[in-house]
């Protein structure tokens, strides 16, 4: 397998990254091809598709796998088979994400760059293939979704104090708000401790109580 591209975005750590692609649509990422694959002809016709599949490599899971895992959607308390989940702890650390293709930039130095939204990949993640999304075969609206069919996915209320509003710009504010509304904590943790989350150039500290996220402060990284 060859790394054909790497993703560039503001997800600088695992904590807080959306648990599935498309969950937070406001995010924008750049897919920059490795020098060997910076060829315009290789993406010819891709602009005619609205979504693409990214096939990529988990690099932060320590290359460990387990036959059973505890999915976040089950509260981290119930074990199911690894092949019945999208857990990163797999025999082969391969991820699959469906993202929206916003445009293709023809950069003078980096070649064709794909600009996408809805990615759930950490900055710098290696991509090993890109394929077009085909609605007539890839979409099955009436399909069963296992335990995901029975989990409440309601969003939390997010409260920002006035002192934070002057620290973060408007675009990043909307993304951070969406990330916090999805409760970035590990599902097996349900307490009122102070959590920290990194996004772009910001460190965000917050607490969660009774389905409400209260941001304590937002600091610029050194």
C-alpha cells in the first residue's frame, strides 16, 4: 500500500474529532497528494461527483486490535464484535469516510488539492485511496443499522461566556460549538470534571452537567 495523500485540517488531536464522517458538516479539510500523485489527469472527472470515499490509515491506535470492543454509542459498557463496529482497533488499521467534495484547487506547487467537508480524520492522516461515492449503489435508506438504530443522538446545549467570544473567530466558533454539542467525552465517562479539547490554534476547557456544555475558557496556544 502507498500513501497517496494526507489530510490537512484543524483537528490537531484525537479528542473531539467527530466519531463518524459527515456528523459535523461545517468542517473543511484539504487533501494534498504526495508528490508522486500530483497529477491533474488522476482526478479528471472527479469534480462531477458531490461526495467521495476516503480510505485511510489509523495512526494513533498503537496497532492494537481486539476481537471485541466497547462502542461509544453503547456507553462504553457493552462489548460487541470488532467487525460489527467501526472501532479503530482492528486487525488492519483502515478507516473509511464519506466526505463532501467542495471543489478541486489547482495549486501551482501542490498540484490538484481536494477541498472537502465533513471529514473525521486527524490532521496529517495518511490516505491510501479515494473513490467516488455512487448514490445508486452506496445509499440504502431502509437498511438496518444495528445498535445505532436505537441510540439517542440528541445534541447538548452549549454555553459560551462573553469573555470567550473575543478570543475565537466566527467560523471556528461554529465548528467548536458543533463539536461540543456532540459530547466529545469518552462514552464511559459521565462526570463533571473539567475537560480540555484542542482545535486549530485554541485550547478549550469545559464542563458538562445535565446535557449542558459550559465553556470555561478558550486560550490561544503558544
